[in-house]
C-alpha cells in the first residue's frame, strides 16, 4: 500500500466464528451490513496490508460475520483477528454538499457566531436523537473548559460547515 492516508477505516476483524473460516466483524458503518457495500477490503495488522475479498457474509444477532476467499478454517481465520478493515477513499459514496462523513469533521475548528474559538473537533458521538461534536480546547484559549459537547443540529446549533477553511460555525455560548 503506497499511502495509508488514502484509506478509510471501516471496522476490524474479530474472533473466529465456527470452524470453517468465518470471523466476526466489528463495523463502524451506520448500518452493520453496509460494510459489505465496499470491496475489496485492505486488512492491516502489524504494519502488513493484505487485500481480501468477502466470499460470504450474513447477519448474526446484532452484528455480522464473514468468510474471506481462500480462508477455509478456524486457524487461518484466527490469524486475521484484530486486523483493521480499510477501503480506499475513492470507494466511498459521493455525498451532497450538505452531507458529511464524520471523518471530514474531525480536526475542524469550531467557533461561535460571535467569533469565540472553542477548539477543534476531536471526536463525534451518536446519542440517538442527534450526533454530538466533542470539541477540545485550543492551547490559545488559555483557561476555561477543556472539552465541550456541542449538538450537531443543522440550522439550530450548527450554522455553517466550511469544508474549504475547515471551520464549523455554531450558535453556542462559551459558558455553556
């Protein structure tokens, strides 16, 4: 793999499932089954990257399990445990101008409509009702809160997301 920054992490390979080469899959896609919309996968473990094709998959409880081409037994499957599942960035679906992948928001600066800089987006959380920006304070902010949780509610709280300048403008008070 020439450049791992061209890859997007979609999940990881879990423990073997059964004796015929199946593995449990931990997926970071919104719907677990959606991880299978992307092919091929790059499995990354210990600095080594391997390209694999999913031969079969199915739901299992609230998760999914899969078997890869050329993986026929539990021992082979066990060697894949802990591998990160990566796909090339160009394999992702193109989004509209008003839609964003969470990974695009990570690292963006956050300021309110009055110009107060809160810091940068460190992570996002799903709460059920809406997603939440986890914002870490910049060193230049000096004092005050080190972390804020700001609802990612378009129009009400989030006024503008500027991809080009990597800036999110919010209607949020500094003391909240």
